[in-house]
C-alpha cells in the first residue's frame, strides 16, 4: 500500500509546480520517460501521438483531481475513531470516487478510440501499470543504495574510533 501511495504521490506531483530547479528537472525526466514508454508500448505513429497526448494528459489531470479529492476527505482521519455513520459515509465517498473514475475512463476511452485502436487502448493500462512498477522499483533501489551507503559510513566511523582507541 505504501508503494502505491509513493507512486501516486509521484504521479500527482506532475501537476504541482516544483519548488526548485532540481525538482523541475526530475519531474521533466519522469514525464519524458512516461511519454517514451507509453508511446513505444502503444506503437503510436507521429500523427496518433499528436492527437493522443493532449487527450491523455487531460484525462490524467482529471483522474488526479478525483484522487486528490478522495485523499483530502481521508486526510487526518483515523478510521478506528470514526462512528458507524462516518465509516458508512467514507465508504459511500469511496464508491462515488470509483464511479467517477469509471465514468472518466469510459468517457476518455471513447475519445481515445477515435485516435488509437482498441488494441492500443488495451495496451495503455498495461503500460501505465508497468511504468508505476518501474518507478517503485527505482525508488526501492535508491532507498537500498542509501541504506548501504549509510551502513558503510557507520562502519568506517566505527573502524576509525577503534583505531583511535
């Protein structure tokens, strides 16, 4: 679940203005990698890509908005402390969000099918999922590298201390 949250936060970050040039550069690289992967996996022609990306970006933005709305309703909420009525409202809210997502997917699916084939549309979901998995894998790899570096530094410090004693 944490992995999904991390990926979602990364994807949501596309719509948020970066606070510094390094963040802007990282977001631009991430966006370029997503575009490259999806374009390649779908086998988009230049003509298709020109029509596909504005529609897809609009869809992705609206999807993020729905996710953000739901996230805001859950922000700071401890499920264990809710009343039965509040829990039922959370469930209704989640169902409404899922219905909005389904309606959005249906609406944009129809629009996208005017630009790409049904085979390409089916490949889109797989490409999106593969991209998310790739991002999660890279985040985990970086986290592991950082932990290894920290452990090496601690070991060096211990050896230096032992050598000084």
